[in-house]
C-alpha cells in the first residue's frame, strides 16, 4: 500500500492537538508520513537601520528556536499515543504565512491531505474563529483538506460519510480518490445527498448521477434527495443529526457551484464553521 502523506498544521493549541489525534485515529491502520508543521512570522520593524536588522535577526532566531522546541514537544506527545511502526513523523518549522508554508510543503512533499482543527462560530465570530482553516480550504485548491471541529472526538470508527453534491460535474476517478480511499479504508457507507427538487434536474445532472453510480459500484452507497430547509448548510446539519451514523461530511469545491448558484449561500464557508463532524473538501482539477 502506498504511504499517505499528510500535513498536520499546528499552533500548539488544544484545537490543533485534537485535529492531530483525529488524523492519527483516521489513518491508524494506514502507512503514513506525517508532517507536523508550524509557521511563524517576524514582524517588520519599519526601520531600515542596522540596529533594526539586528533586532529582526535576533527575533527570528528566538522564534525559530521556540517553534522547533515546541514541535519537538508535540512530537513526543504524538509518539506517546501513536504506536504504529508504519507512521513516520517529520517536523517543519517555517518562517512564512501559514498559507505559503502549507502550499510549499504540499508541492515539495506530494501531500495527500491537510488535516487541521477549526473552531465553531456564530454570527460575528465567524469573521475571527477558525478563519485560518477556511483560508487554507479556499487557497489550497490543489490538495484535499479535512477540517476537524474543536469539540469533535473520534470513537475510532467511521460508519458513513455524507457527500453533498449538485451533480454539476462528471467526476473523474482521481477526483473521487481522496474520498473513496477513506470510505474503503473503513468499509464505510457513502450517502450521496442532493439538496433540492429532482424535477429541476437537467440532462447534465442526470448524466453526472448516472456516471457516479458506475464509479461507485465497488462500495456501499445510497442516494438520498432532500428538500432544502432555510439553507443548504442547515439541511446538511439536519442530515448529520438524523440517525444515519454520519461521521464525516464531504463536498467537492468548485467556483460557482450548483449550491452557491441555487442559494447565493457561501456553502463551503458555512459548513466549515458549523459542521459538527469532520468536513472533507476536495477541489476540482479544472
């Protein structure tokens, strides 16, 4: 089995640790190379003097040393709970923005998933809490991201995954692979949910659904159609809360998706902030 390569961004918070524990649990039976990544920035002094330059250098050295120390401590904490000999861990202390640090690592290390924590939010809090995770989802359009809610605790199982789709795209096998890999690893059931009225289906959507059935022949799946409630986000939450043992929500992200054209609702953003279970976002390779 080819090793999975996974980035675990951390700011050494309990929120980040919770996402790390989830990642270790999700891939506990899968050979993996994990990259524990911390990014930091030295604030510009605004003074182009030798003294300012020296201060920046000292500050950089201090921040780098602190980052490396904290990463080592985090690594020891990981090794105290993860005993899989097929899991390897590499620490990366990078002076850059989080987006740049993750982006460069994805390219250089051929990463399969980014797994990070997000905070729940309501109202104005959405502007501030969990914004890093949403930024990564938005900017990393070349790597799947799993956002883990801060209060989510894995029970070591993954019974079923909900894929919300508008059937607006003919999915290629390689686009579905990050999702199906997890489905197959847990022998989970895949619920494919369409939010809206089937009478409004276009021939393109019908064709997409039919092709999807062909591609899913080897797994346990079921189509479900639901009427939209107040918002797509609320409808998805309602499906998760029903008795379907849904342990993850997945969506395919594309510009001007069916859901966003239908509702003018920033669905990916809303689900990122409000999902009660981990949220897998896969981007289209268009």
